[in-house]
C-alpha cells in the first residue's frame, strides 16, 4: 500500500506540471502613466514635501511602442488618419478639474486621446468613448475637443513613444507627446 501511494505521489508530481497554465507573452508595448504634477503618485507617497498641497491635475494612461528602426510618421502611423496615440488601447486622459486647451473648456472627467498626425501639425482629439482598442471604433460624433498643435523636431530620436508633463506658464501644464523625431506640446490651463 505504501508503495502504491508513493508511486501515485511521484506520478502526480511529474504529470501535474504538464497541465499547468502558461503566462502569455509580455506585451511589446508596455503601459505607462504620466501625471501633472510630474510623478504625483510617487511623490505623494514617498516625497510629499516635493508637491506640498498640490492635487493631481491630469493623468494619462497609455502604451509605449518602440520605434525599432521603423519609419514612424507617414509610414507606421499614416498621415491624415485618426491614430490612438501610442499602441493597444486608446490612451485615457483624466482631468481632475475643468481645464482649458487653446481657449476651449474641457470638463473634469476621463477622455480617450487620439490624434491626426501630419507633417506640420497634429489634430489632438479628446473623445468621450472609453475602453476602446486602437482607433477602429473611433466615432467623431463623440469628440469633446479638437485642437491643432504644431509639430516640433526633437534633437535626437525618441525610441519609445512617450508622454510627459512639464510646467508651463502660471497655472498651466504642457503635455509633451513624442516619438521618433517628432513631438507636440499641448498647453493645458487650470
């Protein structure tokens, strides 16, 4: 009886791993988050003196595809087409209070972030449809904002698509969106 029990235990230890679940491959475009004030979540927890009583103003959740020796704008990301600014799910931008972008008021809330890239300017789009993958189901009728922002050339190649905030003028943040050698600066006033 002990021999049968021992054989059964050894057999189960050898067989059970073959039925174990495998993790899917890691996503090639990892998700990231940008805050204004910069590093808000980290500093609020670990360095509160850096942000004082400042509340979070804006947060963007997005995926960061790599360039990988590809021609990005005009090729990988076609000109004149709606693009989900990054990869995978359309990024979501959350405003914690009402803001103004190029003189247009945007109510506090969460929006998907799209763009229509062109050589000299991008049309930045905030849309009320959330939890969407890519721009395949993009519906212009759900746009909350459209503004045109001139493009800039970076000094070097931005390998991974990135969004970052920097301080602007009084009560203003600049959302910088860049990839390859192109970037735009979107001023957000509070």
